[in-house]
């Protein structure tokens, strides 16, 4: 009896998450939906990943309004560094990628995050027609983001 | 203090910088005319405090640096001891150079 086959979307997200999780210094990676629920996670224990997913959404919600007031633009990346940790929240409508790493992790991690985000965006775009390629669709994205985070 | 900000603003792509207290009160500002001091100050204090509260609930230390990127630009917020150093830049800025200049500015602010 073989293992139950995972949905293709989860496989693709697993690839994006795995690509990041294998990097030195990365402690946890989560793809979360608009409700702060974990779609795919790797690295830390499950309850820990759930907490990061939930609070990442809280942080984006809290920061979005003052940021928008200033730059009239939607948040794409938010990076928080503390004395021990490096937390990145990258928004890829309608999902978010959350990466928790050691503060001392190599700066090249940023390149991996960008690459993983491209993998997620490309799949979401292909599957659900979310796109950031044109101004028209950017406006559509902004509206979607509004719907998600308000 | 103004000299430190003015020096920081000479970095290519930097639109302005300011030092604001954790309560949102402006200590010093040297911003582009299109940016309002009060708006940037309130935004910086609000973001640092919201992020700090969320991290506290995650049992993490308070943030010493927060960077936010969007297609309209980037905002760098750093703990400068007496307050928050906020730097607003163009989107395609040399991040390494900006970080270096922020580090220099913070050590000057802390030394004053």
C-alpha cells in the first residue's frame, strides 16, 4: 500500500519551503493563508510554526495601515531583527511566507527568500490568476490585499 | 543631531531620515519636502510598538531593526538608544550601503 498522494499545490509549496529550510541558520519556514493558518511548514515544531503564522498576520495587519499612510503602497517584505532572531514576512497575495532564522544567518538568505517567493507566486498566478505583472493587475492585487487584511 | 541625519541623507536613494522618541515625539528630522515629519514619526513609533508587542507575545526580544519594502520604497527603522532612527528610501536603493550609513549614524547618536 503506497502513501496517499499529496495535492500538487502542497507539493509545490513544499519545494519552496524545503529550499529555504535547508539553508544554514534557518529555524522554521511557514506558508500561511489569509487567516493565519499554516498551509505548509518546515523546521520548527508544529505549534511553534502555528504561532509564527498567526503572529505574522497580526504584525502585517498592524503595520499595514501606518505604512500605507506614508508610502501609499502595499507591503511586500517585512524584516524584523532582534538580538537573536531574523524574522521575514513576505507577502505573496493571497499567501504569506514566514521565515525564522538566526540573527547571524548569512545575508544570502535574502536571495533564497526571493527565489522561494517567486516559486510560490508563479504557482499561485498559474493556478488562481493572481498577477503582479501589470499595473492593472497590481490594482487588482491591492484590492485583494485590502480584502484579505482589513 | 541634525548633522548626523543630514550626512545620512547624502547616501544615494535616501529620501529622508528622522529620529523619533518611542512615544512618537520628533527629536530631529531631515525629510524630503513630500514627507511630513509628523506622519513619519507617528508611523515609525506605531510600527515599532506594534511589532514589539507581537514579538513579546511570541516570547522574543524586542526588535532592534525593522525593514519594510514595497514597490514605492523602503523604510528602515532602527533602535538608536534614545529613540527610533527612521530612514525612508527609494525602492532600488543600495541596501548594504544604507545599512552601513545607518550603523554609522546610530553609533554617532549613541555617542552624543
